[in-house]
């Protein structure tokens, strides 16, 4: 009797995992951003799925892109960022990413860039806009862990929530 229950439980587990694989996939990016007072810039490390980035850029330029083989891939990444990930100053002016580098993994790719805010701007008065993959993947969610010194704030972007203030709560 014990053996029969074990087999039944295994069948149910296998069936559950099989059905789970057909569910809606999770589409999310994660970024770490930190204010650097020496350079007056926000430095960002963005983790995303490489295949999603290739697809989004390919759709944008109406041609096939490969993160490892395309000759002008750094410029294409910077162009994609300029449309989908930027800082909005209190004046309403946009500050676009200065692309630095990338690390391509098996599944995830890290993109490194920064936003030069300048000496006359205060980062807590700025907003950040992040619509990475919003036009490409249903249910896309983007998260940024933003740090200034030892304080941090989690910024979430999804649906109509595309722009978030960089103001940190004082504790």
C-alpha cells in the first residue's frame, strides 16, 4: 500500500511540473544602480536575458542581431538603452546612458553603463524611466535596486508604471 501511494504522489508531482512549464513565463530584468558623487553619475549594472535583448534590437532595426558576432552591437545596445532606459532631470531634459561594457553568459547578459548627471543636478530630484522589453514581452517587469551611500530604494517598473522618482526616504 505504501508503494502505491508513493507512485501516485510521484505521478501527481510529475504532472504538476509538466503543467507548470506551460504556464506564462516570467519576463523580468534586474539592475543595480548607485550614485557616484565623485563622478556625479549614476552607475548601472543591468541583468537581462541575452536572447530577449537580441530579439528586441533585431525588431528595432528590422534585421538579425547577435550579441557576440554583430560588429556594431555596442552602438545598437546604446541605441536601445537611449529609447528605453534613461534619467529625467527636474527640468524634463533626458540624460541618456553612456554605455561601458557587457558580459554575455549562457542565459543572462550584464550591461554596464552610467548617466552623467552633472554637478548642478541633485539625483534625488531626478526620475528614472525603464521600459526595457515593454514593447516586446507581455507582462514585462523591471526592478532596480538604487543606492546612495548606505541608503537604498527598490524601484519597480511594469504596465503603466514606467517612470519612478529617485528620491530616497530618510530614516
